[in-house]
């Protein structure tokens, strides 16, 4: 498949760009941050996302969704990245919907319908350490009656403090370093024994620490198979990684675009600083890096749609590329803006902060470089 958007996907991009750029530009993030909003995003705006079909972009039409694919989800994520929009799209429309679609089960249809309508927010609780480590699961889910009792803690749970439903990866057998022996569970964050602490990240977006101290769930809470949830968790994470890579494409390209505009406008020694050859070389290099990353990310999204079981190396490459090129983009953008680039008065610093969080989310370039090597048998 060609590494370009189809006509329908381009139309979706234009629609998302116009809607998000108008309703939730960077100024929207600043407003939420400065007001210290308790939710961290606009619920009214999320309902508008649902009315536009964005909340249910992966949800089949029979459940009220748009019935589209991962490429389309990536298109929306890219526009969210361009505007630094605080939104539960990643946690709910991408991760939550994909978890329910891949696992199925009696409750899946009902929950997917609620996601598409904008009435249900989810959050994926995987990581337990400062760095991404999906195979290092210590949170225990011990059998109790016809269900499980959870004990442990999760960190960096995106939008965890507003979630109506937590998707928790817990250990039901084996040791903390074992790849097998984990189960994916649906947990009510308001249940007894569950404690959720909001953590406002450096980029003014939301995450949470979630602690389980004897929280009980029944057998209906299981997504997929008991003890064999590792593959399901990896598949859900790959959707998240590809979507975050798409967001990073949006972050980096918007930062690059703003920097090019600044190079044209800023005058020094009687001419625009963009006329200096040294800055032209740096801008050209960055442009090439961003184009390669865009192609890698689109390929990963296409493979997720065509043959998800073969997507892992493509997703790893896309996320690794996105981490490297986005880091370069925001660093160059800040430097080319000069000292003013480090001030809060200029938006470019906000792109740098969001980039740092996105790079760490679901694995940085080192994590995915190692993952590619492992997948290739090294």
C-alpha cells in the first residue's frame, strides 16, 4: 500500500484539523493549565468529539461507532498533537476501544457503545516503574471465589483520575519477570480498595497513580484469557504506541512549521535569519527526518489495519523514529527561536514539554530499539 492517505482519510484529516484547531488550539491547553482545572480536559469538548464520530473511530458501526481503522485514529491523534489538545482520545478511543475489540466478551458491545457516545472513559494501567516495562508486572490478582483480589500499584496511568473503567494488567501466576502469567482485568476505579491519585505532568496533561489494596473483581472482569493476557496487553499497547507516534508527528511538524515562520519573520543584521545558510542546513535536515518518520508511522498504522499480528516490528520502528525525530524537532525549534524559545510566553516551549512526555509514554527509542533486536532474534 502506498505511504499516502487515501482521499477519504485526507478528508478526515481536514475535518479533524479544522475542528480541533478551532475548538482546542494551544490556547485551550494554556487555559486549562492556568485555571488548574480539576478534570484537565473539557468534557463538553469530548462530547463534541463523540458527535463528530471521533470518540468511536475504532468502534464498529453496529455499536454506534464510525467503524474506521488505525490509520484514521492516527490521523486524529496527529491533529491532537499539532494543537497539544488535552483529550481522553488516546486512553479511551484508542486503548479502551482496542482492548474491548481484541478481547470481546459479553460486556464488550455495551461498553463500546458507551465509548462511541462519549459516555465512558477508560484508562490503561500497565507500568509500575519510572520507565516503561510491560513485562515487569508485580501487581497481583489472587483468586478469590469466582474472581480475584488485587494488590499492588500502577503509575503513569494516562487519564486515570477521570476514568470510569480501568483496564489493569495484573499477575495471576508466575514471578514478576515472567512474560506469561498475566491477566487483563476491568476494574471500577470507585470500588473499595482502589485509590487514584492525579499527577499533573510537566506538559499540563493528565496521568495518575493507582493503588490496589484488596480490590475485588468477579470473573466477568476478565478480558481475554486468565494467565494468557500477555499477548492481549502487547496488542493493546501497540495500538497505543502507534497512536502516540502519530501524536509526536503532529507535535514535531507543528513545531517545525512555527520555527520556519519565525526564521522568515525574525530579522538580524538587516535580513531574515532564515537566509543564513547554517540555519537553512539545519532546517533541511530536520525536514528530511520528519518525512521519514511520517512514512514509518503511516506504515505501522497500515499494518495494524491489514495484519495486526505482524505489526510489532513496524510499530517499534515507528515509535523509535518518532522519539528521535521529535526530540530533534523541539530542540532545534527552541534553539532557532533563541532565548525567547525557553519562555512561557512563547508556545514552542510547550511543544518541547509534550514531546518529552510522549517520548517516554509506552517506551522510548532505546526500549523499542531493544524490542526490534529481540524480535529479530538478537
